[in-house]
C-alpha cells in the first residue's frame, strides 16, 4: 500500500465530519476520502447485524478506492462492526471511535457524568465494557437521543425544534447533577452551541474528534504510512444518498470549499 494513498473515513451521514475536521487539522498533507452513508442513515435504530454488514461493505468500498487506512467515524458503527471488520481485514489499520468516558472520569468534580448517544451505542458491549473499566467511583447516567441525527442531517443545528428536543434529553441529566457531558455520537458536536446554552457554563462538554485524529496520526506513524506527497492533501466527499442534497449539508458543516460530492454505489 503506497503511503501517498488516502485515508478513508465514514459515518452513517455527515456526523463524521466532526472527526474529519480534526484529522484534517492534524494531518494537513494527507488525502482524505469521506463517505456519508446517507442512504442507510440513521444507523442507531437498525439491527446490529445490519450495521455490521454496512461497516464491512463501506470499508471495503473505501479500500477498493485505494484507502491505506479506515476511520470508522461513528460510535454506533464502531460498537456494531469494528471488531468484525478488523477480523476480516487484518491487513489494513482500522481506527474506531468510542464515547469519551475515560476523559470524563478524569475531569468530573461532582463524580456524575452524562452520556448522550444512540440506543445502539449505549446498549452495545463495547460501551458497557468502557463503563465497567472507566466508570469506577463515578455515576454514569446515559440518555439515548433519537431524532438528533436527523436534525443534523437536515441542517437544523439551531431553532425551536432543536432546542426543544435537546431540553427533553438534557433536563434529566441535569437533574441528576452531572457536571460533565459526553457527546457519544459524532453528529452531536454540531449541536454544541445549543447544548452549551441549555446546560450552562458549569457543565463541561466532551467529544472525541481530537482523540481520534491523534490516534489516526499515531497509527500512521507506527505503520510508516504518513504521506510523503508535497503540498496540502485533498478532501474528497462521497455519499450513498443524493449527492445534491447531501452536498448542501456538507457545505454547511465543512468550512473549506467542497468541489463536488460523488455518488458511492455501495
Ligand atoms: N454519527 C453516528 C454515531 O456516532 C450516528 C449514528 C446514527 O446514524 O444513528 O453514533
């Protein structure tokens, strides 16, 4: 695999852009291929078997496009399919994401943390093991948040509807006295301004974008896969949905110019 090959990053939709932006910052010279699996979004309400298959199919699609490494920029997909795709493809490095329970454990002062994520993430074995490992001595309150992914996918990052739904999910956590809130879905960082307004300045909000970018860089170093191409890397966008509609949301969330969004047949 040539080190000049791209890194393939994917999510059920545009949420993984919150991870991609950190990878772009940390690795400016790498080519990045981002795939939004919009035709199958949201993942969080589907069966584990279905998502495990999507994770494999989409990863293999990115590999066929020449990816030297895969980043599963989705908590639900990581819970459902990371172990499986790693098993099937031991020849390629695959990085996943997990809710920031460990960092939350380290920063909480009240000893009470809240985790907002999809049902799939919160009921998955990976998450339960994470809480078992890092949740000792603290209270971990979880809140499934159906509907938030759809809000981000339709570009409704603020406004009455978004605020109302978020209040419904955040109020029970605030009533428990959490002082640290983990955004356990890569779509949610795009809602952070509204979330911050609701929870107030006393609550620390954590996501995983930077940690995943750091891990991606570390794996590139370990495998000697850093790109040696001169100049800034390209960012190429793909979707399994309608390229025109999806490009509108990508342009809303991505601060650099977007050439085109290509149709992915997978
Ligand atoms: N961004 C995905 C995650 O991190 C969203 C899941 C979904 O599509 O429901 O979990």
